[in-house]
């Protein structure tokens, strides 16, 4: 199980890869828009995987985390840090079937989050 998941620092989790579509789009749209649109949204998805929890972001998986609460705290922290840099960030937790359970949005929901 450990080989398929990336072991990553908090800094690596929050910074999009250089080829990330959001960074390219924000360069062209930042001069014309006052706030990020949904096209510029950076999303973190927290989901269960076997006996652990993962964070998925930009096609990568981070974890494992021991429970959904721990994974949500890490994902929200990463999303908050990107939000302070001007990104439109969103965290979504799903169940085993992929149904959304909880969401968190930068600029709308409380930080630090309370569960």
C-alpha cells in the first residue's frame, strides 16, 4: 500500500505543479478578473481507500492518513495556504461510493475548520 501513495511535505501538497492548468490560466485571467472563477478552482478530494484515507489533488494521491478527520485537516490547511496566495480553493470529502459528505471553500468557511 505504501508504494502507491506519495509521501509529501505540507509545502509540496499546497503548491501546484509548474504545468498545472490553474497557474497558466490565472496568469492570463488575473488582470481581467477581480476574483478567481470556478475554472480556476483548485480542488482537494479526501476519500477513503481500503483501511486508510487519501487526499487527491491534481492527479496525485497523498497519504495514507489514519482517518477522514486527519485527512480533512491536512487538505483544508493546504487549501487555505493556496487561498491566501489568491487561488480559489475547495476541499471535498467523499464516501466509498464517491458521494460528497463534506465540503470546505476558501473565503467562505471557517479556518481553522471545526469538525
